[in-house]
């Protein structure tokens, strides 16, 4: 059972609403790690910037980066 709750995508605070809307537009969902970090908007915003820098730049395809993240999570018995 999770110790931290996830902020609802339906009613985020005004501090994180734009970030949630951006994720919904880009991905169709808001990843749980950002919904959890949204309790601290200043931290979520820096996480979002880092995530986008990693996923949206470089020569490795985004799809492969996603598959690597899922595989690493699986190998570490982490719910992704």
C-alpha cells in the first residue's frame, strides 16, 4: 500500500493545473510520480523539467526510453 497519496487529475491545485494539462495533452495521462510530487508543486515543476529534458532530447527514441524505464522498474520490483 502506498504511503503517499496521488493528487487527483480532476481537481489539481492552481499551482500544478498547467503541468497536469500539459501531460494530459502530451501523453493522455499524468504519470503517478508527478501526481504524487504534486503535493509539493515546486518539486514537481523541477521534476517535470528534468523528465522533459531527458525524454524529449537526444538521439535515443522516446519510445525506447520509455521501454527502458519500464524494464528497469520491472527488474527492481517497482510499480511503474
